[in-house]
């Protein structure tokens, strides 16, 4: 995404925040990029504990599109896409890890820890700046600053 377009994201996020809060939803991620003569504005929206439906995304697409048009934030042709971040959405911040309490996760680290750049285990607690992972009985306290990427481990049902 170029800096030219990324400057449009903050006003869009600010505009959508109160509407999404009223709906009991949260903005997970927003992206904007050119596609030919248009822009693509992608909004990934979810419920705090996951589970947004396709019908909710479609309804929000209409509602958010009207709001963006009314406020005139984007002054060129664009396509709005509202979708779920998916079951395998990345874990980045406190809210993401809170959603995965007592679930298995895999975290890829920025800095080596115990000769490893990866920690897997169950999320046991989440604090303001850290997440605690139980990996085979060993507790790892990991700073969010050291999280390069995290994923929930989805296990097959038997």
C-alpha cells in the first residue's frame, strides 16, 4: 500500500468506530490499495469473540458504504469489501489473544527466546503488554513487542 492511499485509512477508521461499537463489532484490519482506476477498501470486521456472519457483513457493507459516501472521505471511485478476518486470522494484540484464552496458539517471535523463534502452547493469561503461554508445562511470558505473528492452532474434530 502506498503512502498516498494509506492516509485515507485513519479518517475511515475514525468514522466507522462509533457505528461498529453500536453494532457490538470491532474493526480488525483495514486496507486500501489501487486496482486500475479504482481503489479497493477492504474492511475486516468481527465480533469481539469471533463469529460474524456473511449476512452481517453484507448488511454492514451497505451501511458503511452509505456512511463513507455521506462524509465524502474517499474522493475517487472505490470498491468497498467488508468481510470476516477468518478463523485463522493473525494474532497481534491483547484483544486477539484474549479471544484465544485457553486455546492453543503458535507464536513466531521477533527475537530469539531459549534458542527458538517460535513458541506453541495454550494461552493462559493476557496482560496489558504480555501474553502467557503454557508450553508443555513451561510458562512463557511473551511481550507483544516480540510477537512477529501469531496463529490459533485449529484442531480437527474427531
